[in-house]
């Protein structure tokens, strides 16, 4: 695959294409355009490249393409061999042994087991102040280290020689391979971290990469950044793109125009744009792994504590109309807290297994009846409700729509409040709300990533919905049934059913991303959790 | 020396009404008018200003009248009628006949939505709300914001500038430092603070405007006062012992009027745009309330496919601005004693 | 004059100090932390992160530390870009904002003066009406609408200019036009109004009587004396425009400071807000000082250095 931008070589390649196409090879270099550059849009700038401390999606996406963990994410969140050629799990599910391949960093250093041990310890070390270190919770002693109760060296990861990593977990964890494939668990080169000190990963130069690409342009605060093919990558011969130009375009109108004029190969759509491109052949919908739902403050308010009132509010909302007519961006109705497509067992999706139609199906008459009863039970003649949400476009759409739906109930007055994200968050955390629209995206492809939020002590349970049955199910799934797939599945399904039957939250929609992607961009891999994109197999076709 | 002047008898008779009329007929002078009478007369002669005044009157009546009577409820959501373009019955011009270019083809959006029987003069927005009613509603909110800003400009701004410029010296220095500080603290910080303490919406915006909007007026008035107070007629008034207050009202204000009026004409759009920019950021008037700013902002996002959603509020805004400015020009010409006939 | 200048510079420092103080404590009222997912962190972790940002100390200590740092040009670390000092963030992003702002100001003010002067000289003719309507439209259309229109018609449809991004001069044309509308309109309006007044004053009549040429009168007498209101508004307007407009920067994808500022206000990234406020305030105070000096130069009748008589 030595195609340069030279025109002559291009014609040779075309010729070869004809020959090879006859042989039935499709993903071969012959079908590729001579210029392998991808122009990709992001909606915000790249704020960080430090694997231990980055917190946002854009960083995650970029790091997933410049680095590689023991395993690699593939289509539908399946894991594939990465730096580890293979791995073994002990019978009790607590010990993982990874066999590493021989591979190099972009500066020529060898990627060894020590790099993993160093990276993991660095992230968990409280001095690093990593805000996502909690993802390490299943690893032995991680929680104690984070609380400074145990030394960093006691973390359950050991290097046996240069090419074997042994990981010990506190208890069997189903989704551990998925964790290992996320950027937070990628290796880091200690000599480079030490060399740059505070400047480590502050710009494109003061960093080192072991993934399919390396970052070649980024000032640390710039709105665009460039990835170039990493020739030192072990699988470099299968990486087809020479260059990826990332551009942060904050105005959706602008990015659409840039796409139309050919400056971008892909653009996210927002607002009313998806509606107008539904039938375009370049239109792609991507299902996300995040759900938006309404939490009701059940600390004091007798109305919000009333199950019938909560049910009435849920049934009054016509979710189908909302996702199809108002959002219309590839989002889908949420039937529960867990996002659809995240987890399945024996071919059955989690939400199909845990469906509680009477909690989410639109039924205004029933809602009306329940609302009346709730008013009576709490001894009120009417109720004033303020719904709070983020000041994002989607947040505003949600507010306006839900307000109009709730206002159809009798004796209710609904007001809305849209606030900047951080303000909204701090009010949610302090319980200064009646009802609030919240969203959550899964950190890893397992229902527990959602469900653990509504246990009694979890700080994400901002409405303080309490249910012992639910808590017990979650505890069992995390504890005694952790290594028993069937029992764990039942626990989790029951938990969501309980949450829905008691209407602990009002699920609204599962976020979708809609995109326009040029039809000659092929092989881009998307996965709904974590880092979203893998460009290592992407190429530009003719 | 017994020179005596012989005066005729009738010199000692009071003059009659007839005599007086005869005398007056020889006098060459315009009827004596007070300052406001004169201004009113000049304003009436300016046709542009009159038309503007009438247009503004109509807009005010429609915007505030829509509180009681509105073609549709501006907040009534009807998603199945979303994004319908303008349709004015009887008019068959593209842009006003309910058709829309979608994916390169002109289609009848009303038919597609199964809404053949209804028509919306300005179309509907993404939730199927009547844009005309929303524009009326938005005009009302924007006008209120503009008037509040003008009020603070004319009261705090003018007084502050006058005092600072007239007193001069230490008072001026101190007052100018206060202005520097107010100008230096970003408006956005102030508004976010209000949002935090109160809640997002009109009150926060109005308070932020009250705190910051008058500063420019104060600076302009001060600068002009510095210039005017050195002029001869002010000196003369001072020498004659007129009180400062009287000088301010009789001499300074009329001569400042052109700057005051022109700046007011800038205060109105900048207050409306301040709110519009806040909506662009996401902290303006909270939904489902609307202002011209939020409508423009929503329309701007869909300009490529649904241009009418931006054109309508933009058109209304432009008309309001033109009318205010032409009226302002008329007022300026009328009030400024320096204007030539 | 030297004494006056020294006094003003002293005031400038005093003003800056007050602005820093006021903004600092206002920001402390906002619920801003560098934490992005507080709920998942243990108490000790939060304490450690606070310590890293110096947020563990009492507010007055933080304030003194901030002042001490600010004097040395150290504005702390941004919450948005991890481990990037605010001074670096600002210096790496302020260039494009300054450039576009300056271009827009120059274009707007020069065109505005010309348009305004034409309007005044040809008072109550079609030329006057046209220039008035143009300048009114300039202030009637919000910059985001103008930016969208320019981008759509001149960028996408006509293809004359790049739609967005930051490259050579050609990339600055559309944003400059979008931002230049306000200064153009404002200066045109003020110049016209003032000049109409000035043209009818006695000394212009005298100049005419002396037989000075028309252009000579306009240039030497009329224009000069019409600039007082313009000078007053241009200063703060220039500082405003040059410190970045979030709207225009967003629409044209300019890597400037405007969007960063709005984002930092909304996310309560107070080190960045403080840094920008200080720069803004400094520029503003300098501009106001220059304005006051210019008053005297442009119109010798104005005395600001001492008490009036």
C-alpha cells in the first residue's frame, strides 16, 4: 500500500483496481483513492491528551486512535486483541493473564508490561487527581488506593517479564474486558511522562503514542488537530489513512456548509437538520448509549413522593411524538433507564426483557385519572411544578415539549427553568429542584453502569428515590451473582422493572447521533460507549 | 428758559384696541412659541418621523394587544404541524403559498402535514407553534426590554453624565473611575450571577441592563457637557447668577439632545441584541417565552431549509429599528436648537 | 500634562485592582469547580484536586495568592483545558480575535465617517436618506444574522470567500464584514448628526466667507469638531470587538478568545474569566485614557486636566 499523492501512481492504482476487482478482493488498497486524508468534525476543541486525567468525549475519541490498550473495541462494542495477543481468565473470574505482542511506541521504545503497570498505577494514584479513576474500582485495592488507605504499588496489576500482565480483581467482573479496551486503561511510557513533567501531553510533541495514529498537530488549545499514521504501530500495514484532520466546528450551520462545500467528510447534524436530510444517502444515524430521564425530588414533596402522581406525569408524555416530530435526530423512545442495545443475554435485549409498558406508554386518560387520585390523596386542589433542564438546544426542546404535555393534566401549572450545565448540576446535587431532566451515558457496555445510580447511597440518585428491593438486586448483581451470568442478568432485569413499576424516574429518550458522511468514507467503526470512534480500518474509496 | 413742550391732548389717552392692531401689523416676528411648542411644530413638518410614529404605534398596539387577542396561542404546541412555511390565503407567490423546497424539490408542506384546511400567515416553528403569534409575543418582550434600557439611559445615564461633566475636577475623576469599573466587569458575569441568585428570565436581564446599559450614555453626555460648558452662553448664564440646575435644564439639555437621542437609538437595538446574544448562548428569556432575539436565533439555525423562520422576525426587527431611528432623527431635528430651518 | 498622566496611570492601577477584587469575589459566588463528575469522587480525591488548584485555602488567601500571581502574569490554570496555564490559553487564542476586531474597527470607522460626512453634506437628499437607511440597517441586524447571511450567500452560494476556518487574509473577510457593521453604523450616525450641527455654526460660516474650499472646511473644521461623540464611543466599542465576539467566532470557526470566554462563564472556569477580565479591563482603561487626551486635541475648547475655571 504505497500509494502517494503523485498522479502517475494514481493511474497505476486504478489499473490495478480493475485487475484485483476481478479477483474478488474488495477491501484491498486497489479500491482506495490516492489521497487518504479524512476531514472529521468535532463540536468542541480537544482539551486534553493525558490518558489519566482526560474526562471528555473528544479526548476519548482522539486517544482511542492514538493509543491502544490490552484489548481494542470493535463493532458493537465487542473486544478484539490489542497489545495483548491473547488472554486467559481464571475460573473464579478474578484473575486475568494477558500475553502481549512485541510492539513499539512512536519514539521507538518497546511497549512492555511495565508500561501498563505504570499507567494504571499513575491513574489510580490520588496525587494524579484523575476524575475517572473510579472506573478502576473492580481492580484489587483500587478503591483503597484512591482513598489513600493503601500504597499505589498494591494495585492488582503485575508485570511478569516484559510481555505478560497479570491483573487481579476484587471480584469477578463481567465487563472487565470492555474496561481494558478504553483509553483510561491504555499504557503510558514512564520515561516520557517523567521527561516532560507538568508539560506531559500538553501539546502534540510532548507525548508518545502506541496506537494506529500519532498526534502531529495540536497546540494544546487549538481548534484543530491532526493525526498522522503511526508507522511504528504493530499493525501499521493495515492502517490505510495517512492523515485525519480534526476540526472543532461549534456552529452546526457552519459545519453543514463546510460539509456541503467539501471541506469536511463528515458532520454531525442537530436541530432541524436531520429532518431535512432523512432521505439523503449520506445520512447515517448512530444510536448512543445515553438516556435522558426526569428525576423527581422525593425528599419532602408529598406529591412527588406519591407514586400515582409520578406515574401520571410519565403517562402524560407522548414519547413517540417527541422523538419523531420534535427531536427527529435519530433519538428513540426510552423504555427504561438502560439504553437499548447496550446489553443482551441469549439474544434478548435488556430493555425487551425488562419492559414495563404501563410505566411509559402514552395514555392521557389514565394519566388524568391517576393525577386526580394523587391530588386527592395528598389533599391538594392543584399543583405547581417547575421542571429544570440544561440550556442546550435539546434541553430546551425537552422543556417545551414536556411542559406542553403535562399542562394537559387537570389542575397543574408547569413552569420551566433552563440553566447553564454547571448551575443545573449544582442545583441537582443540592436537591434544589422539583423535577429535573438528567442524562447519563454508559461508561462501559453493561447495564450496571446505569442502574447503580439509583441505589440508596449513590450520589447520582438526586431525587432520593429509595427502594430496598432495588438495592438488594443491585447488590446481588455486584456481589454474590457477579460470576453467574444468568442470575446476574435476572438481578439487573428485576432492578429495572422495580425502578419502572415504582416510577422512580420518568425515562424520556435514548440519544441518537445523526451524521452526514461522504459515501466514499469507508470502514469507520462506531461504538456507542466510551470513545465512540475507531479510524484504524477507515479509508477513502474512489 | 421757559421752553415748554407742547403735547397734544390725545397723547394722554390710552390707546384703543384698534390702534393696537394697527401697531402690531407693522411688527415682523413669528408668534412667540415656547421651546416644546416649537419642537412639536418642527416635528409635525417631518414626514418620515410621522410615518415612523404611526408604524410604531401600530406595532405597539399589535404587540401589546396580543396579550388579550392573539391569532393563536403563542405557546400551543402541535408537533404534527411543525415547520410549516408561510401561507397567506389568496396569495400564490413562492414563499407565501405554503410551499417549501425540500431536497431540491418544491413541495406543498401543508398537504404533506395533512393541514390543507389551515393557514399560518408566517408559518409555524419546530414545535408547530404559530410564528405570527410568537412574533407578536416576542416583539412585546423585546420592546419592554428596549424601553427599560431607554428608561435607565435617560434617567441614570443623562444625570450621571451631566453631573460628572458639569462638576468636573475630583467629582468627575471619581465618577469616571466608577464607570471604568462598571465597563470592565463583563456583562456576562453579571447576568450569570443574577440567573444564579434569581432565575433566568426577564427580571435577571432587566437588572443586568439596569446596571450596565446607561454607562455609554453617561460618557457621551459628559463629553458633550465638557465641551458645552466652556461656551459663551453658558458662561453668560453663570455670570448672570443662574443656578446650576437651571443651566442644566435650559442650556445644557437642549444642546445635548442630539447626542442623547442618537444614543437612545443605539440603546434600543443594543438592548434587544444583548438579549438576543444571551439567547444565542442559551441563557436568554427562558422557553416557552420568546423575544425577537430568541426567534431570530432559532430561525438562524435553520436558515438553509426554513428561511422564513429567520426572515419574519428579522423583518419585524428591521422595521422597528428603522421607525425608531427615523423618529429619532425627527425628534433630534425638532429639539436641537442649533438645527437650521 | 505629565502630572495629569501620572495621576491617570495611578488611577488606572487602582481601577484594575478594584476590578480584580470585585470580579474575584463575584466569581466566588458562582458554583464553579474544576470537577467534572463530583458525584463519583471520594472526599479525599476531591480534597486533593482542590489542593492542586489551590482551592482548599480560605477565600481571602486564595485572593491574595491570585493577586500575587497576577502581578507576575500568572493567572492560574484553566479548568477547561487540562493543565494549560490561563496565560498560555489567552496568548495562543487572542491573536485572531485582535486581528479581526482591529480590521472591523478600521473598516467600520473609516467607512462610517465617510458615509456620515456624505449624509451631513447632502442633508435631506436621496444620498442622505440612503446613507441613513444603510447605517440603520447596520445596527438593525444582529451580528449573528448578518454572519449567517454573509456565510450563506457569499461563502456557500457564490463561493467567493471561505465559509469558515482560519487561514490567510481571505478567511478574515467575512467575519470582518460581519463585525464591522456595528462600528460603521454607529460612527456614521454620530458623525452625520454632529456634522449637521457643526456645519450650521458661526465659525463655518466665517470659514466660508473667508473663501476656504469646501473640502478644506469639511476636513479642517467640520469633521474635526464632529468627532467628540465618535471618540467617546469608539474606544469601548473597539475593546469590545477586539476581545472577541463569541457569535462571530463560532459561526466562522475562528480560534479566538470570545467563545472561550463565554464557555468559561457558563462553566465557571474562573481563572480564565479573571484572566480575560484583567486584559479587557486594562485595554479599556488605556483606551479611556487615550479618549480623554484626544478630547483636548480634537477640540481645544475642552480642558480635562484641571478644574474648569
